[in-house]
C-alpha cells in the first residue's frame, strides 16, 4: 500500500469517538469499568443512510462501544439494510413491542445492544411516550428534529421525567491520535493499540474500553486505522513505544515497515 494512501482517521470515526467520550466521561450517568453504560437506554433518533451524515448512526456505534442499550428508527428501507450490513444495529424489528422484548432482556443483563425499528422516528417517539418508556439519554440538543425525531415538547417531556441530553461532543477533548501501517494491518494495529493502552492511565475506564472494543464494533471502518484521544504527554509516550516496537520486531527484517502516528511516518529498515 503506498504511503500516500495512509490518511488521518476519517471524520466519521473521530466523531464516533467524540460521542463515545461524552457518553463515558460526561458524568450524566455512571460509567463503570466493567460494564460501561450497561443497563442504560439511549434514544439515538433517525438512523439514516451511510452517506447522508445523519448523526444517529454514529451515536449507535458509540453507544454499543460504551456498553449501553440503544434504540433508533428509520422508515427508509435502504437505510434499514445498510444499518444491518454495517453493524450500526444488532437487530431490526417492525414494532416497539418487538424492540422492547430485546431491550428489556439486555438492559437487565447490562449488555450492549442496538435495535432499529422500521418506523419514522417521530412515530416511534410518540409510542415511547404513550407507553411510558423513558430513555436515560437523548441526542444532543444541538441536533435538529430530523436527526432526533424529537419535537421540542417531546424532548421536554422526556427530560421532565429524568432523561438527560448528551452534550455535543468535541470541545475541550484531547487531540485524536491515529495509527496505521503500510502492510499487515491485522498484525500491527493490535500491537500498536496495546502501546496506546500502556500510554493511557489504566484507571481511565472510558479510553481503555474504546481501545479494546472500538475495532470490534467499527468493523470495516477500523480495518486499516485505529485511534484515540491523547494528551501531549500521552501522545509522546505512545510515539516512543511505537518506535521501540518497530525496532524490536523489524530491526533485522529485510522488508521495511512503515507506520503513521497521526500522519508522521516511522520507518525501520
């Protein structure tokens, strides 16, 4: 793979990380080291198609990585197929009753699960309110009604009964550091992710969970590149450990290996 094809992380993956960071670090609900947000329910809104920029898809990925149960909807049949294909949802059903059967079981076990319903989001929101189903977390207030499926009075009703709005992710968070390699990504990316885990405090349950689970849930999006938010000190330590790893593994290799740490090439030949 030519070096010039190794680009920084897509904005989609970074935006999933920013949402995950708000879920794990905002303090709106407790985030536990073992189960994350296990036992919590997140309303993610409109799923949307893969290329239309709807943030609900990204929130579903973030919720799964955080360990929460999540619920979303779309009446678009193409979006429904894409959501299953890409792993944005674990199950797609046709009614709220079917969704609740799945969600209740997984919430009780504090397991991550994402469920999509083949309805327009505003229709499902009306049904949630009528049934008295209360999500723990709602999409950021900055998202528009098309993305959330929530009219103002509906959001107010949920919040009035104890739901919280997820903060809009991004402000004040660490720089998102990426790593990629020019060959054998399946071999090198997990090793480099272990370097990142040692550079980040073990007590940081959110980022440690992201490093362990994000590649599994992101699927194709994480096949060639991983990343996480780091402070300057953590990034410097990770960079040094990545370089040491390459020297140890490739110091005597006849074929050089190149990795990119946040776009900066490291080569051992």
